[in-house]
């Protein structure tokens, strides 16, 4: 097993999650590459040093430029705000270094297009972070749908709802400023990604996007709080998606329902270790949704726990992402979801914004 130097940009919520994941991934999955926490960069040298000490990195960088250019950093993880993603990726591409970038792909669709072009032109391994689709339950749902277990898909309903901004009297923050930090840039990408992963490409959308609370802590809010959109998938299925950061009572409402001609599936991230499955061919007296508790028979569960029903957690999703990133580097080819997959999500979000502005259905331009 050989080592690889990891450089992490951002030491906040997601930065810590990625640091913990790369500290654990080799032990959990026995990866061919053993990550070495080489260097971390943050908003200042002082902040980077605090994160270095807390998270176990060997060195702290003065800024992200120093980190990307350091020869000891062999792969870059971007966990900084969206408006930094393009410039960091461009610098890493110029040096041929693999990049894992948190969603959204960039601060705009143009950023995302440029990041895909840079990564593919440089031929570097690239991935984007959509962690929620990695749960054993959702991976199993993908297998069921792909295998035709519930027949032809006719309907999809998905939501990503939380209530961390439900109180308008709470303090203002960076989350209330800039389009990339609103719900359409923050929560919507996760459920759009789920819809694409579970059902397939979205052909057209009709959307409404709104700001519920005009001010927060006395400061103006310049981005969106919630959005909804009807959609038509490329395979003909109908769908509806809803996203909200002001959904009072919802803590992790990443949830979906899939209806097929021979069955149906329900999932709710607040009970992430369970999947509800209905099979229309069951005996009539026994028909109904059946709760399936995840266990070693489901994807990526066994490396964490041998006991069915004991469950996996949020951090485990990030460890699975780390496993795939390291495997992609070992194989020399990118793994799903790549930057191009992230761009597909951005194109749906862009079509939703056009639909809201024009008040009519909009086609989703292919990535």
C-alpha cells in the first residue's frame, strides 16, 4: 500500500468531514492508496494552523496557492466557498493534480463549464461531492430501479428540506448572500443529483424560486430560500422537486418517492438506514410498503459494520466518497460523479432559473 499526500482547502464543516474521512478510509476499505494528511489551507494562516492542529495535518499553508503548488500535495480537495472553485481547479489542472470538489461545481454555470473543460483538457482525475446518494439505502434503490424491479418509472417526487434558516431573526451570514449560496446552489444540487442518478436525465422543467424572509438579523437577504419545480424526465416520467432551507421542523429532509408500473420506493434521510419497498406482485393480502433495514447485504455497508440494522451515518458517506476518489486516482480515470456529472446538475438548476424568470417551461441543455 503506497501513500498519497492530501491537500485540503477549507477547514470548516465539510473540511473537517473530509479530513476525518481520509484519516479513516484506508482502515475501513483497505484502499490501495493510503492518504497522508499533508497540508491544509483556510481563510488565513492563523486559521489554517488551528485546523492543522485540530485535524492532524502535517503542515498549514499560508493560502491555497501555496497548497496547490506544494510538491508534497499530490491530490487536492476543495471544501471552500463556490466562488473559489474555478480558480483552484484551474491551478491544480495546470499541475496535473487530481481534484475532488464539493458541490456546487462553481459559483455559476459558466464556472462549471470552465471547470469541466479544464479538467478534461488536462486529463486529471476529477470528482464532485454528492454524499447523500452514497447511503447503502439509496445505492440499493438505484440497483432496484436499474434492475427493473419496480417496472417502468412513471413518477418521481424529491425534496431537500431543512430549517436552519427558518427563523428570520437569526444572525445574517454568508449563506444569505450570493446566488451560489442560496437554496438553489446549496440544497437543490443534492436532490437534482438524486433525481438524475435514480431516474435519468431531466428534459424540461417549470420552476418557481422565492425568498421567504427578505431580511435576516436586520440585513437584506439577496438569494433564495425555497424553490419548486415540475419536471419531465428524458424517459417520459413525470416529476416534482422541492427545496427549502426554511422548512420548519425538517432537519435533514432529503427524501424521495419513486413510482413504477410494478412497484414503488420511498426513502427519507432522517431515517437513512431504512428503505420502503412496495411490490405489486405480492399476494393481495400482503401488499403494502415493506420496511427494509440496511445491512451487510447492501452496498458499502459491511466495511463499516457486520450487524444488520445497526446503521451507518453521515460521516460514513464521506468515507465512501474518499474511497472512490482514491480508487479513481489508482486507476487513472475519474469515477462517478465527475465534474461533468456536476455540470449536468448545474444545467438543470440553470433551466429552473430561466423558467422562473420567464414563467414557462424550459428545456434542459445537455452537459
